C-alpha cells in the first residue's frame, strides 16, 4: 500500500517532463518543419513562375515591317505576331541609324499600351510623328511587355517619307535551255549612276531545257548583266557578263549551249597479253568507257557473252568469264564489265604458234542515258593472243 | 514515525516535480529561441531567393548620340542599380564601385535613362563594346551597406 502511494507520487514529475517534451515537439519542432516546407514551396512556386515567364519571353516572335500609306503617305509599322504567345507592344523607339540616337527626342517615340497581338495577329502603328521631317536611315525598335526587343529593317527616309521610285524602263533577262536541278543567278550591276531593282534574281531549274524570263525595273544608264550557274560564270559565245546601255538595249538573252542529248557509242577496251606460253592461265579484262563528249551519265544495264575462240585442239583450251553490270558511268569515265580467266595447254613436242581470239561484238554492252533514257551500245572490238610453246 | 515519513515523501515529490517543470520550461525556452531564430533565417533567405527570381532588367537601347543607356524592368520587383559599365569586349572589366545609381520600378510603362559618364562608366577602346549592369531587388537592398546581399544581385551583360 505504501509502495503504491510512493510510486504514484513519483510519476507526477515524469508526467510533467513528458508533457513538456511533447509540448516542445508539437509547438516548436513541428511548426518549424512546416515553416521550412512552406518556405521551400514558396520558393519553388516563384522559381516555376520565373521559368514560365522566361519560356513565354523566349517564345515571343514579332515581325516588324515599315510601310507607307499609299494615299495619306503616313509611315506605318506593320507588326505581325508569328509566335505562339500573345505579344503586347509597350514602346517603340525610332533610331537614327547613322548617329545611333533616338528621334525625334531623347525618349521613346511611342509609349504606353500600344498594341496587343494574339498569336498570328497583325496590327499597325502610325509612326509618322516620330520621323516628321527626318532625312536619313531610320530603324524602329518595338519593345514588348516581357522585355523583348524586335527591330525593323533599316530604311531610308527623305523628309519623313519613303522615297517613291518609279522605274521608267524595264529590262528583261531571259535564260534559255537551263539544266534541271541547277541554280541560276542573274546580277544586274549599274556601271555609274544607274539604278535597278532588284539587282539579283535567283532561280533553280526544275525541268530539263527550262526557260525563264525575268523583269527588272531600271533607270537609263550602263549596266553589266551576268549569269551564274551553280555559282560559276557561264561561258557562252555572246559573252558573259553582257554590257548594256538602257534605254538602247532593254533585253538580254542567255542561250545556254546545251543541245539535245544524242547517243554516243560506248568504247569496249580489251586488256589482254599479246603473247602467252602454253600450259598457262591468264586473265583478260574488258572495260567500257563513255566518251567525254557525252552529255549525260549512262547506266550500264547488261553485258552479253564475250566470244573467246582458239585454234588449240579440244581439251587444251578453257575459259570462264564473269560479267558486271548495273552501275553508272559519267562522261570520260571507264569501268570494268567482264573478267575472263583463260587456260591454254600445249602438246608435248608441239611446234609452231597457236592463237586465242577475244571478240566483243557490237551491242554486247548495253546502257541507258540517265537523263534522256536513250540507249547506248558498244562498237565491236577484238584482239588476238599468240600462244607459243 | 510513519506520519513524518509521509511528509518527506510529499516534499520530495513536490521538489522533484518543481525541478522537472523548471528544467522543462528552460529547455522549452532554449528550443523556442533556436526555432525562432531559425524561422527568421529561413524566411529571410527565402525572401532573398524569391527577390532574385523576380528581378529582371533589360537594356532597351543605348543612345550614343546623347550618351544615355535606356533600361526597363519587366520583372515583379523594383530594382536598385548598383553599377553600370561599358567597356571594350576585348578588354577586362573595369574596377566596379557599388553604389545606388538609380531605382527602376517593376513596370514596363516607362524606360529609365542612365547617363553615360555620371551613372554609367564608359571605358573607351576598340569596338565592339559590352555593357554590364548589376542590380538588386529593392526589398533586400540595404542603403547603408549596398553589398550586404550582393550574392542575390542580378547582372545584365550584353554586346552593344
């Protein structure tokens, strides 16, 4: 009874201590952990928000063009949102490109809620007040709400307006008989005070023997008209570049020296020893060569049997040939079409000479032109090999 | 005899309980103090990190004719510009002194000028040039010690 009472009273301090420890845990440690997690979550949230902002910012894409109203002659910015996010224009700067200074004053040309463009949207801004009376090269900068800056092309203004250019003459340049797949460039260069627009024309031929004619706006004067094929100046009898004087001459024709493709005979070449001794094995090679005057590559499609004959008695002569086809050769190129291994025997005590004849008849080697599709065959070729004891 | 023994038990228990409670309260005080200091530190560090995440500065245009660098702030927090220098790209950056040069509010409604010479240091030399601006969120800026939270500054560096 006494021990039970003592034990019960001793437990009071243990209970008090335990209660304090629990209180410390739940009232201090747990709130601190919650605070830490909350702070971390807040930081992560902000970091995520910044990441989204940066992604949107980098996704902004705006095309800035400059145009002039045909009737009012007021200068206008043409803004086109070709990005996936909405773009808000908050500021437009007009820059004097030569002096690298803002015009007309030391502040943005336009400021405030100017324009909001949805993805794919277009809009215009009147910037005539920015450049009134200005003569020189100007560039416009459009600043978006997310801090991106998009610039226009540099344009030349005279007293605040684009220069109206009406070309009094038209120069036509014709390119006749182009080759499929090749890139053609025409350069019209003023020699002196002339003016031409455009100064360069580029065209890729999409068909064989294609023709094209292009027109250039041009002022009177002297010009050089040059034609390039795949970056190389084309050599033609009329001369290239051609020098012209407008308005005396207003048309230039480049007739490319490329006639119709004709079939040329394939050359069969037999590579064999002139003389062999009896009881020997030797190799004979037959090649095909395309003339370097050919206008196209040729696909060798088939090779027929090559004739190998001999006046050696039966049993003392044997031959075996391998044929190769299904490849392409370019003009001037040479390739192997057949390899023959020939064995010749010899009678004991035999005298005199024998021979082995190798003949590639006409039409043995057959090919097809890669551009024209016409047939190419070989001309006949033969050779004789002497067999001695 | 039995009666006096009972009194001493009661006194012993009371003393032990009082000591336990006193020690417990002392421990509670220590832990609470530590937790409070830690909490303040955590909140302060989080605020600095968030302030840096919210800081963005853009150099819109440098007016060489008038000698003005135009900057704007598309971020979410006002910025204090502490240094600005333009120097040749091929050269090493000039020595920088940190001081409050300008305050740029978090709004794209206006651009802020920094005059070259007085507010933005220009080191002449071979072109091209580079502009380098350091700024800090105004919420963590201490005017008495501009470098107090220097590690949370942002730096804008671009070719000009």
